[in-house]
C-alpha cells in the first residue's frame, strides 16, 4: 500500500487502570499527527478464536450462551480466548471440543480480524473445521461457562440472524462466508 | 427459538471502575446457572455505525486511520460511534460526510452485530450508502481524528484483506457482503 501521510499517534504517557482475568484497561496520552494531544482509552485482550464447524451433512454447529455484557442469550459459533502461549489452531480445536463435544480431522484458517479497533486490540482468528467426529468422552467446559449446542442448516442460521438470535460479528461473518462459498459452488 | 434451559447469569453486585469519553468499565459479581458465583469484566460502549459506501462506478470508499489500540494504521469502511440520542442512520450519514466528503441519496440498513460479546456491549449498525455526491463544503472531522480517503474496486479491497491492511470485522463483513451480492447477481 502507498504511504501518503503519517497518521501515527505517539504515546506520551500510559497508565494501567485495571488488570483483569479477561481484559486490561489503559489510559494513554498521545501526540496527534498535528502535534496536539489527546487521550485514548484502550482495552487489551489476549485474542480469541472462532470455529465454523460443519458436519458431514453440512450443518453448522452453534452454541447458545448467555452474555452478561449484553444481558441476553445469543447464538454463536464456538469460540474462546487464547490462553497464554497457546497457538490459535490449538485453541480452536480445544474450544470446539470443550463447547460442542466434537473434534475435527480438518482445520483450515479462514481469516483473522480485529473486532473493535476503536478501543480494543482483540484479534479473532476464524477457522473452518470439517470431518467432525463426536468425542468418546466430553471435555470439561470452563467452570463459569454454560452453553447449549445446536446443529442447524445454513437456511436456519440465516433465520437466526434475522431474528437477532445470532447477533455477533464473528458468527455473522462465518455464516456469510458459508453463503458465499455455496453461491460460488453453484456458479460453477 | 426453542428455549431449552436457562443460561442466565444474575447480577449480585456491580462496580463502576472507570468512566471514560468512549467506554465505561464495570466489574460484576454474578450468580451462574448452577448457583455458583463468578466475576464478569464488562465494557460499556455507546454503539457505532459503519458504512459500505459505493460510488456510481462501484468502487468502495475506504478510510485509512491510525488505531492506537492496535499501534498501527489500518484501512476501514467509514465508521464512528453513536452520539447520545442520535439515530444510527443519522450517525451513518454524518460519519460518511465527515470522513469522506461524500453524501448519499440512498442509505439502506444491511445488518447489525455485537463486535465482542464476551466482554463488551458495542453494537455496530452497518449501512449501504449509494448514489454518492461530493459535498460542496467538507465537514469537519473530530479534532482528534485523522483519516485518509481511498476509493478502490472490490478486487483491490480483497487484496487489502490479504495484506492485512484491512483487518477489522465490520470492514471484512462489508466486503464479503459485496462479494456475495455480486456472486448472486452473476448467478442470475
């Protein structure tokens, strides 16, 4: 990409306001490109994975989960945050196994994206998992995690988007990805 | 959707740890569905809009912007946070005008999604803007906002995704939406 001008903001000072189990919060004084100063509120997050898991009969595996930040239950693709030092593809397989009781013989990276670049550094790595088989023994969920597993065809996932039961960026992206793949296949 | 079990977490107590210009941070003690307790770190955000703006020759309007949270410059569709009491469609038009110098005769809601339901309540409303015309007089950006406008065909936007210059969820979703629309049109 051609660099036309420098848009960078330089850190003048940085204060850690909160250190949590999931996120840390910083307040930074920055110098803007025009030399003036401003404050930035920044949430640091370890990053996460999300998994578009497809069964052999092409159903999507979804998990229903209460999200305290939203004060409601929504339906998402299996996902979870990276543990320290853990490779994203390992986290993806672990979260799939813990949340759904399936494991996958095929795992392919689709893409990665920052979810809220305006205030947070959370990066979500999205994977496609195929050739699923049920685990003999279900893996334990985190002790504060409660989910309900659903298997739905693409058409039903689209209905869950319309009804706002599916209502988050990574899941919306994954479902649209599947729609696009099928539209491309139909074209051939 | 069929309700199979109650996954709800009840608030026991709630502490506001930070009140900022963009976000507030809360720490909540919650009662889990099994009766045990846990803590939730929750970021409150006013919500935002994002605009997939298409020129008459079907280019996408993008803005290059430094994101302090990421410590790098990325390319996004025009976006901005909701002001108090502002209707999302009004914010969408305002942000388009401020960031790109264009206004739109057609504005259509595509969808909305939460960006990080695990820790934040930020909801992004995504619009499609068409029939663009340049404003006679450019509107002022926020005083701490510096952006650079680009107009690119879909193929170039896809290259910017590969090179990770486009690297955020709303922009990735919007570009994939456009790909899907074009794949569907080609099918007809």
